[in-house]
C-alpha cells in the first residue's frame, strides 16, 4: 500500500464512503491523512452504518459532521441520512456552512434532517452544480425558476417533503435536464377542496411515485420510459407523452380511471400487483403493445361480473412474451381460467405461478398452463400458507407437492423452485 499514489488511496477510501470508516482509516499514516484531505470525494453519514450516531447529541453530531467535511477539499458526494426523533433538528447555519464550503465541487447531495430555523433549502442548493439531489422531511416553498436553477440536475428525490403542487411544477421547470424523479409520501399543500397534481417535464425518463392520494394526477412527459406507482389512490390518472413508455409497474394502486392515450404501444415490461380498477378496460389498454416480453399480473381483483381473463387473447396480443407471472385467489374458482382454449405461449421460458389460498384446482391450473409453454426452462411456484395451517390445508399441500413431483418427471428440462410465505 505504501507504493500506491496518494490519489489512488483517495479513490479507495471514497469507495468505502462511510464517514466513520474513512476517518478511522485516515489515522493509519500521514499518507492516508493526506489522501483523506486532498482526494476523498465521497462521505456518507448513515445511522445504519454506525449505531453510535444515535448516542450523540444533535449538537455533537453536527460538530462531528462539520469537522469531517471541513477536512476535505474536493468533496463530490455528501450523504447525511440519520434516523432521528421528530424533535431532532440540525441548525440551519450548519447546513448552509456545509453547502457553502463544498459549493465548487459537490455534485451529489442526500439530506434527510429537519433544520431549525426553516430555510429555503432549494435556494441554497441552487447555488451548487448538483447532478443528484435527494431531500427528506423538509419543507419547500417559494420556488422561483428565474433565479433558482438546477442546470445539471439529473435525479431528484423528495420524501415526506411538504410542497405545493405549484412549487413542485416550478421546481421541475428549474431542472431542464432532469431524467429521474422520485416522489414518496409528499405533503401536497392545496388551497382548493380537490387535490390536483399536474406535472410537466419533457426531459423526464423515469418517475417513481409512492403513497400519494389525489383526485387527479396529470403527467406530461414526452420522453418517459419508466413509470412506477406504489400504494397510491388516484381518482383519475392521465399520462401525456410521445409513446416512449417501455416499463410500467403498479403495486397497491387503486384508481377509477386511467388514461394513457397511445403511450402503451411500446411497452416491453408490465408488472401489476394488488390492483383495483376497471380491469378489462385497463387490460385492453396494455394489450395494445405487441412488444411486451415480461408480464406480471399478481393479485388482480376480478370482482365485476363482466371481468375475466381471456388467455387466448393474451397469447394473440403478446407474441414476444418470454417471462409470465400469474397469481390469483381462489374466489369463484378463478383458477379455472387458462385451462381451456387453444392458446400457446411459444416463447415463454420463465413462468411464475402462485396462490393466495390453495385447493385441488390449483394443481390442474398449473398443469394446464405448463402444457401451453413448450419452450419453458424455469417454473417458480409461489404460495402463501397461514401460520396456523388446518389439517385440510396440509393435506391439500401434500397432494399438490406429490402432483408437482409427478409433473416434473414429464418436464425434465424445466427447473422448478418453490417460494412459500
């Protein structure tokens, strides 16, 4: 190690990133202290890296972070993610000092602590040439894109941040190169009785939205390639774009109306789970894409009398499908779907099937679906068993296991895995 250039040592220490480990390593020798001072470019203060952060008072923790940062000269990435009590707050003066000291070199900032007094953190961050910005448990207001600009910002993440719909849109306007946006549990300040979010960002390629409830969510993004919604309740969701969407993921989403226009034509990966909506209308919308190679439909509610899954139409709509995942509850013998018809998935190589409750019909369903995948190479069975299994459940599971063993003797080229919860 003593023959390594000091610049290389700095790069190695930067890959460690955990600030406490970097400080400890810097005590090794004079050369390593020089590397930490002149060539360290990443520092991370994470409470999950070292539990000792919780034992320090807020003022001592501030001083520790300040001293560590001020010993560097070219810091590019700063991450302060400390799990704290509601009452814990960093002083605004400390945060401003960190940002001012690193303003020439800092490109990545993760910060999740409240500040006292409240400051316009967007204003302070706009003085930097940030490429990645992630904020949590802060308040953002009074965004003015005329002088608060982020010309280099590519990724923006806001978690438990209080912000109005107007300020959020203005913030996106101030980020002309933004490609990735994460919104997790935002506190949207609204003056009207209805909560309406209208976001516009033409450079956006990926958006992840979690734990949002609103009457209308309207997203205009011409370059959007990946859309992920989780734990959302949306009366109306509308996507306006140029048809570049390739990945669609939705989990625990409830909505009365989706309007994707022609943005589903180029989908290749669709993952839908715990979904509540007008299923047939939504299915017709995604079935417009013949390019889908991965399709996951997990715990889809088919409560309406007119709702059903037409496997023959699925085969016709998705001829390029290679990965298929299906899971149904056994309400109303829904497992019977897929046992009939002339469909065949010629290109499916990976098949995932699961249940939320098991009876004898599930074995027949697995057998029927498996017979229609002639090129299958991998089968994964997912199952859910209650903690207190009844004697009948145990018997059914034993019968199913025996049936699968016999089935696999027929499909010797198929690898099978079991995942039980």
